């Protein structure tokens, strides 16, 4: 015969930890700044920028564009040199025939 085990039942598992974690993650803390110097951008409204469009200021983005421009110009000059060499070889072949 099979003996029955008698013992205390295990309590059902509770999930209050997950609920607390969700509650904490939904809370957002926002800090207010002391003063706002620029006007916030709004849809379909004219935005007044504090700096004029024609001012020149060297930034990281300016440096990146200069590096890209230099690479493109050097690559184009290299391609032009290869094309000139090919046309010179083609001219020599036409003359020799």
C-alpha cells in the first residue's frame, strides 16, 4: 500500500515584488530649470532662433564635414588620375596599330 504524506501545504507564491518594481519604474522625476533662455518649439509656429543663420562657428560637426569633404576630393582626384592613365594607354594603343 501507498502511504499518504501528511504535511503543511505550501502557501501560494505572491508577486508583490513585481508590483513594487513596476510602481517604481513608472514614477518619473523631472527637474525644473531655473530659467529657459530659448522659446520652446511648437508645431506650426515660427521659431525664433537666438543665433543668426549667417554666423560661423567651428564645432565638431564642422570638423566632420571637413574630413568628409577632404576624403571625397582626394578620392575624386585619384579616380581622375586613373582615367587619365587609361586614356593615355588607349591613345598609345591606337597609335601603335
